[in-house]
C-alpha cells in the first residue's frame, strides 16, 4: 500500500486530506467525525463567523459564510466575546480527536490580535491558519499597502503564537509569487490556495441582498491547480489546495502540481464525512496501480518548477487549446 503520509506545517499528517474551516469543524463532535472518517487533520471553523452572520442578519440580509465585507468594529467586538469560547473549542477538539488540529482566525489585524494569537499559541492547537480577506473600498488604498497589511498580520501571528502559521488567501492578487515570497519571509510556513469568499447576490423579489451559492463545484479546482503548480519550488511554504477538491482525481492532480495537503469542505457538506474515505481509497488505488511508494514520489512532478517547458504553465490564454475547442 502506498504511503499516504505528508508533512504539512512541520506536522506529520497520516494523509493529506484536511477538513477545511467551516461549521463541519465548529464543534468537538464535528472534529471527531472528521477524524473517524479518516481525515489527516482538521482546520477549526474560523473565529467570529457567528458574529459575521449575526451582523448580516441584523441588517436584513441573508446569512452568508465567512466574508470580507463585515464591519471591523463588530468583528472586534465579536472577537472579544468569542475568544474564550474559541480557546475552549481548541482544547475540546484536541481531546476529541488524535489528529492535528489547526486553529483558524478570520483576521483583520485589530488591536486584540497580538494577545489572542499568544493565547492560541498556548491553547494546544498544532498550527494556526489565518483567513485574511480585505476588501478595499477606498480608491486611495494601493495594492501594495493592502499587501503590507497582510504581511504584517502574518509577522505578528507567527511571533505572538509561536505556532506554525499558514495563510489562506483569495486568488485576486496581481503577483501572487511576490506576495507568497513576502509571506514566507514574514514567517508563513504554509499557503492555502484559495479561499472561497462569500458570494453576493440580489433577491429580485425583495430587492434585498442575499448569499449566492455557498458550495463550490467539482470543476472549481483549476485556479488552485494553476497556482500550486506555479508556486511549487519557488517559495519555501507548504502548499495546500483549498477550493474545488471534490474527489480523488482532483486531490491527486493538486498533489502532482505540488500540494502537501488538500482541504475539503463543500463535498463533505454535500456527501457527508464518508466521502473522505472514498477520496483516500481512490488516491491509494491510483498510487498502487502506478507502483508509487507514496505521495513524495509524485508531489510536484507536474509543477512548473519541474517542467521542461515552463512557459506552458504561464499561458493564461492557450490559443492552441482554444482553437481546438471552438
Ligand atoms: C458553510 C461554509 C462555512 C465556511 N466557514 C469558513 C470559515 O469559518 N473560515 C474559513 O477560513 N473558511 C470557511 N469556509 C471556506 C472553506 O473552508 C473552504 O475554503 C471553501 O469552501 C472552499 O473549499 P471547498 O471547495 O472544498 O468548499 C466555509 C465554507 C462553507 C461552505
């Protein structure tokens, strides 16, 4: 049997399938279900999602998920109220499951932040994932000043918590390679590519705001695949795929591109925790058929870094392929 172990954020995971931050991992029971289903690790639900949801509902919108538009003041108030509960969740999750537990904070870098990161560091969490999402609405804020804020949060988190830190990013950055290397220098041990943000929609009957589709689709993994293949070998961070992994095939593809872990969320909501075992069995069977000893044998084999024709990985508009299709 192929060895499914992987190293991620300095931790040894028995396999690379990680249940992503969400309500699936919001309780010790959910964490135990993920562990019992075979997950290699879990990322706990981010701190202050409830506050965000309450915020949206209180202004008459529908409940969405973690999203960047939340008001900073309410977020900080929620953080103060929720931090004790969150530290308790970390301790209980650790007690409920014998797999690594990664805490997650939806982070805006407010004044509470340093102290809370210190507390997370002492809570027993194995690592800390930062879900950083700024949606700038000011025409005066430059892309570089926004990225400076992201880098500063990572530096603070790493120093204060003393934990391995990963950063879950959105895909909309002008030069992700540059940002990734700055984040690595600031202490990020891992990058999760990508977050899937709250999708805004409008209800035509009520003329109110509402949430768009909450779950990803199986075809949504391509953006993660592209960027993992471009970043592998170019930054020292461990890479994790974060959107659209719904089956063993996409899990294997992102590992071939260079991922050390694959985060799953929507597919677990849709099919239940049992899908984790299905994904793992499919991966093992594929590796065994190819006589691969383990994931280390295939990781990054189809990355830009190892490619003989790296330019192919950089084409946003692949004329040959497109002309073949149309
Ligand atoms: C219901 C729901 C709740 C989520 N809550 C969080 C959260 O608290 N923190 C976070 O970083 N991401 C959150 N996410 C995003 C997921 O962790 C994941 O990154 C995203 O759904 C993409 O992965 P997928 O394609 O496997 O669904 C949530 C997603 C869903 C569907």
